[in-house]
C-alpha cells in the first residue's frame, strides 16, 4: 500500500514535470493554427484551424532560402566536427606523443572561455579574411569543437587496445583504424556530438547576426529573430509563433530519430544533459 | 614459415621502468615456442615487440635473418591472437576473418576459399554469418585463431589466448592449438602465465622473470633440470619444496625442523658453496611414505604432522610443515591419511636438487 502510494506520488511529480516543459511547446505549435484573436487565451485547442500565420511568414520573409542556408551551414559544420574532432579525439586517446596532455588541457581551457570573449577577435579575423557575408564565415569557425574532442576522447578510451592493435596488424593505418574500426563502435558518441553540434549551430543567432548582413545569406534563427523584433511580424503573435515553430521542426525530427542513441550516450559518457 | 632471432633486446619505458633486459633468443623454423613467467615479467611486451606494436629501446629482431625493427606491423607477416579475442564486434565472423585479406586486395574468390578452409578446420562453417556477440567464448577464440590462420603468416603470435576461457574449454583449445601447429608446421610463439599450458604445448619454453631470461629449454629438461630456484619453483604444480640450511658433517643436511642424510653425490656439491650452505629442493612426487617407497634410494625419514589433505582426482596432495617450510607431497587418491595424523616421510635421493643459497642458481657439479 505504501509502495503504491510512493509510486503514485513519483508518477505525479514526473507528469507535472513533463507538463511544465511540454505545455508551452504545444501552446506555441497549436497557437500557430489559431486565429490571432484566440492566441492570448490559455486554451490549448484552436476553435478553428487556420494556416494564416504560416502564409504571412512565407509571404514576408524568404523562409526557403533561410532554411537552405541553415541546413547547409549546420550540416557542413556537423560533418566537419564529426570528422575533425574524432580525429583529434583519437590522437589524444590512442596515440602517444610529447605534450599530448598539455594539448588536451589547452582544449579543455578553451571550453571555459565564453563565446563573447572571442567574438570580437573572430569578427576582426573574418573582416581580414574578407569573409563577411559569406558561407565561410558561418562554417569555418565551427568546424572543430573542443566539446566534440572531449566526448570522442573519452569514448575512444573505452575501446579495447587489443582491437586497435589487431587492426594495425591487419594492415590498417590510423585513419582506417579510426573510420573503419572505431567509428562503427562509437555510434552513440557520434550521434550525441552530431545532434548537439547540429542543434547548437542551427539555433545560433549571435554569430550570424555579426557576420551576415545580406538577407540571402541569413540563417533561419537569424531571419526569425529579425522577423520577430524587426517589425515584419507586424506585432502578430501568430506570425512569430509560426516562424518559431518552423525553426524548431528540423531539431525535433532529428531528436525523435536519434533519441535512443542520444540518451544512451548521455548515460555512458556521464555527461549532464 | 620462418625463424625468429632476438638479439640483446631491451625495453625501457619513459618512466625508467625496464621491462626487458638484453634478451637474446632464437626461435627455430616451425617451432612452438612458449614464453612463460609470472605477471609483469615482460613476456607480453616481448611478443608485442615482435609484432611491432611496441617500440624497441635497443637490440634487434630478425625474422628469417631480416632485421625488422623498423618494419611496420602489417609488413612483418606475423599474425597475433589476443587474450580478449580482439574481434571486430561490428563485423560477422566472415568479415573478421577476411578483413586483413580484403585489405591486401586479395581476389574475392581466394578470400572466400581461404576463410572457408580455415572455418572448416576450426569447425566454424555454420557461424560465418554471425556477429561475435552471438558466439561462445570458445567459438570466439577459434575465430581469432582462424583470422590469424587465413593470413598464412610466417609467424603466429599468441598472447595468453586461453586465459578468458573456463577450465574445460581451455583444455579443449589447448589440444586444438597443438593440433593446429602439427598441421600447419608454422612457427608459433605463445605467451602464457600458466605453466601447464607451457609444458603441454611448447617444443621449447623460455622462463622469464623481471625481464630477464631464466632458462630456455624443452619442457622435460626444464622440469628435470631447472637452471635456478625460480624456474624450479615456477615449473611444476604443486611447486617444488625448498629447504634452506647447511651440511653439518659429511652428509647430513640441517635446516630448521629438518635433519636429513643426503646421498653422497649431493653432499659433495656443498663443497663449493659458501659456509657449506645451500637450498635443497624436492618435488612433491619425490617425497614418499617410507612404507611405500619400495626399493627407491631414499634419504632419512622425517616425522611430520599432516595439515591438509587435498584430493584432486587421480592423486591427492598432503600438506605439512617441516620447520618453517610448508611442504607438499603427492600420494595416491586412495590415501587414508587425515589432517592431524603424524606420518613419516622421506625424499627420493636421486631427485634432490641443490641451489646456491645467495644466487639461487642450480648446483649440479662440484
């Protein structure tokens, strides 16, 4: 009896937590289908479904182009982080060379630096490279990540050394060991780093706002932010919610596909979510 | 097939730890060579240096007369079987066995032929499409052996391949690997800490301790004529019994709790030892109940009290103290002796060994 009560209490707290997090999200999504006058109410379900907010967003800003830009930038950065950070993670976990631990310490140190500190020097660099308003400015600075290196290093350390020695005897180079032996065994780490990198890049507003001025080069969050605060939304909450929902869709899809690996990796890497 | 020559091989780690001290060995073509020793003696390090997985501090390794110190592992034509199998978990048994061959761009037909031939020998035919996780420990180890076999290497290297198996499987795999060696006639270098494996499989055995070679010999010679006290104690199960003492008159050896008349041939050997001190060694099977010694030439009788009787199937081991030395004797399984029983024991005079009290070296001639 006491156990049943405790279990009931446990699930009540869990449900309350889930509702707290999910309610605003559902409110936003369903709000995009409500007539403007109805959005302010706390009622979740619209009295009538309308696509008016979406039509307004698509007519006012080049959503397609921004979506393409975001997809291109996020995909390239994610692919690059997976390749380059895993290579660095492999070197730091599996190769022995002088100064290895110092390099690793420096990498950890860079993780402690807030982005705002490097923002101005990075912008100056972009200006000097004449990369302002180009894809390079959006992609190159994010091509390798210290966070990715850390996750890969820890993950690769858990792979038995004999497996790597065996691959070496079978004729594999370090590149082949990494991509043919270690990668297939490190799916959770790859997916975790992939999702986190993709989400962070996709959601990033600050850096694109600094380096991109031309509308045709803008990313989705940048476009949505400017749409929301720049007057184009005409103070229509429905329009802002529709733009925000469009922004969230790819992330939700990616999470739903990979959540199993994501949770597995969070659990095994001891990483806080 | 190939011979392996190791000349003055030394391995020193950056932290100053020396794993191998000037090791020199010659493994003949087609030999089953066993490296045995306690944990940390450097046997696996030596094997990994032959494979090219460990850097050489100084010295040379030659395969078929060719110095391979700087040859990458893949070009040494050696195949290694690891303790924990080291099978690629994401590949099938066929994938694992064919991986090295695919890497060498060997034609597909030949790869299939080689893998199937090895699988047949190792009775793995029906498992070729399975992933390693769907196999038992013994099957996984057979896949690991098969993976080495298909490469048709000059030298097989085994790094404690049976340590992870249960006793029954270990025995079975021991026989299978020995059979494989007879069939392939390839040079095999086998590392183990298990002296039974070493004795039953090796054509020659190297005993290592703290990175120093103690003795290289056939299993029989190693057992019968150990070069020093370490080898005598390491080879043989249960271990040899040792008594440190001195010869007090012409033939009487005195050690705490023991006064024993030694045969003249052994007593004479004390002449060169400092203070006529020495360590006498007797194997458990060379200690008898005087009533059962028959017409064997035995040293004097000693009265002891049985501490433990340990039946092990065909035999039983009786443990007792002689002075401070905890001793073991082997008797028949039908022994009626019980713990606490006082018994008389005697040593087989012809099987007593003598070791130097300071260096531990065997003393064999005056």
